[in-house]
C-alpha cells in the first residue's frame, strides 16, 4: 500500500473520530483521545470559524489541537528509522517540523470535510509504556475499516505515535518512502523535497487569503 492510499484512509480515521461514541469501559488512552477530539468539534462548530475568510484560522486551531494528540517527534523519528541517529540536533528539529507540516498538508486539513463516518471503540490494551486503542470505522457506504491507534505516555498524557489502518502502519509507509529517497539520493534531497512542498503549500495559502480579501 502506498503512502497516498494510506493517507486517504488516515484522513478518514481522523474524520471518523469526530463521531465516535464514548465507551463506558474506556481507560486513560481512549478517554484522553476522545477529549482532544471534542476540542476539534468545538472548533469546527464555531460559527465564526466556519466562515470562509476564517479558513486558515480554523486550520491553525485544528493544528494546535493536533499537537496535543500526536507525538510528531516520535512519529518522525520512527519514520526516519536508522537515518535518525546520524542527524544533528538542528537537523532533527528541522525534520520534525517538516514532518508535522507534511501531516498537516496531507491529513489535518481534510478534517474540515467531515462527512458523517461512524466509529466504534473495540478495545484498549496497555503493555508497559505502550497502549493500543482499537477502533472500527463504518463508512457512509457501509464498509468497515479497522484502525488501531498506537499511543505512548508523555508525562500525564497519552499521545498517538502511529496509526495502523487495515493492518498497515502509517509509520512503516513513510519509513519505506523516506528510506528510498535517502538511499537512492541523499538525506539532503529528502529535506529539499519536503521544504519545496511546504513552500508551495504556503504560497497557495497566501494566494487564497489574498483572493478572499
């Protein structure tokens, strides 16, 4: 499964969480995930932020909450895998930021098009300092998609570091893509591609904001 395919379903996973029922049996990982999603709902339902000229403000608010849901640093490190160790502190900080920007472009912005997908919490398991929240999405077409959220503790919080969609890990998909670019070219080329994509995205956003004035 390519990253693009995984990305489409992952976006659906984020959207589906908005309609998740709160199970009575839920432990801390599930409860905390649900609480953050409730925050997203409030942003999307805010009458002022629903207005088109406030689209960028709405997305920024969602991104801020996403920072409280996902451990971007952990996900970025696992996605870079063996190529993480040789990186300097400055390179690591830059990569984490570029990776978070990548997730925002690919997935977080799609949360605005929530379409009524439903989700069930199937179970929760904790093994040492790792937890898995198992869910199942039922799409509007009636098909079921199993999605697991892998989480780890950071202080008093549980944060998502990987999402497994139909048995396929988001981290594993990115790891394969990043490794291919680095081994066939270089780490610098990977960063260059990520910077270029982000610059193009920001330019499109600037043009969109200008057109709304």
